C-alpha cells in the first residue's frame, strides 16, 4: 500500500514524523536508489527499498520504550557537531536505535523517554494530548509568592503568553529555594524562560514527571524499560506488543550527581502553592 514517506520512516522507528520530514528535505532518504526530497512523496514499504542515509529501513522491529534519568551535560540528540556526550551514550545494551521523545536542554536533568516507536512518540508529543510535565527548579535566593503566582497565571514570552501552570514552593534553603512547575506546553526552554520572566535565576532544573510517569528512584544516568501498562497509559491508546517491558531491568551507569531533591521536598509555607488553572 502506498503511504507517505515520513509516515513510513517514523513507523520504522527511525525518528518522529516531523523529524522524518527533515530527513527527506535534507536529501537523506532514497526510494529504490533515487533520492526523494519532496514531502508529499509516497512509497510502498512492502515493495520498495527505502533507505535513510544509505541504510534500508527495517519493519516489525521490537518496540522499545525507555525511561532515562538524564544527567546534566548530555545532549538530547542523536549526534552533535561539538562532540558533546549524547543521551544515547547512556543506553548500553539496548538492542536497537531509539530516539528521544521531545527534548531536555543540555543542562536539564531528569525524566527523558526514548523509543523506536515513531507513532507512539508522535501521539505523546501531539499538542492535542496536553501531557503534563512537572519540573523541580532550584532558584537562586528566595522566591516570593507574587513570582510564583505570575508563573502560574501565565507570563509573556517572546513566542506568546504561557498557558496556566501549577507552581509550588517545595523547599526553602539558606541559599536557594526549590519550586515545582507543572506545564503541559512543550516550548523550547520554557521553564527557564518562565523563570527569567519573573526574575528568578535557575541554578538547577530537573524533570520529575511526565504525565502519569514519575522519575522515581532511578539514579542519574540509569534507565529502565517501561511496562506495557505504562506505555498504554501514557499514550492513551493501545500499544503494539511491547517486547522489552518484561525484564524491568535497571542498567546502572555512573551517577554524576548525588542530590535528589524530589525525595527531600516538603512544603515549607502554606501559602506557597499556586495554580493558574481554573
Ligand atoms: N524547560 C526548560 O527550560 N528546559 C528543559 O529542558 C525542559 C523544559
């Protein structure tokens, strides 16, 4: 059956549909040996030989769904011109190529999903699903309620107002406060820019939850496979057979950062919780 090339590429688990379009436009995709650069182009995966960077697509590969606790200092990309460490460098022993669902900044840490199931990744990233992501942010000095309230209600960024968020003060220290910020948008550097907009200086940023999935006790640099139930629950739709979920294995990598603020957090002020949502 003829299908759009970007759909075929993402179904083969190479990358998301949007990133597949970039591969096509960059001239990295060929059908039966002929480079195709037009986005509307179609092919028949059962008859045509489709290659990305000269490598033929494989179908019916085992679907992998991974939760990684990304340490700071790793880039959420499959290659980097500056030779910086890649998040995929941490996935020792993973049987197939997986790619990140969305991104975290180089210095942001915490929960990152990776998969080779393009359709699942597309569903998660689609704005229609509005999956809530929660971050813990260590900010320099003391926050005041008005700053949290402004972030909760929405702040003006260069790409428009942010949607209402849930913002909490979770811990107050000598030098720094920790706040939690839950958003369902996925704009570039959104939490950092929201903090900047209310004059908060970010010292550390960690994603601790993605929808129903919490980072839990996974240490920095470790990863685990999602269970089939987690895969289904996140996307809200039936997943393809998940072969990788059974082991529930945690592969230990080096743990560059010891602190785990989500385990230490406790409300310190009764007035520190703000929700801009109605
Ligand atoms: N918001 C940010 O500012 N950075 C991230 O990496 C994720 C969310």
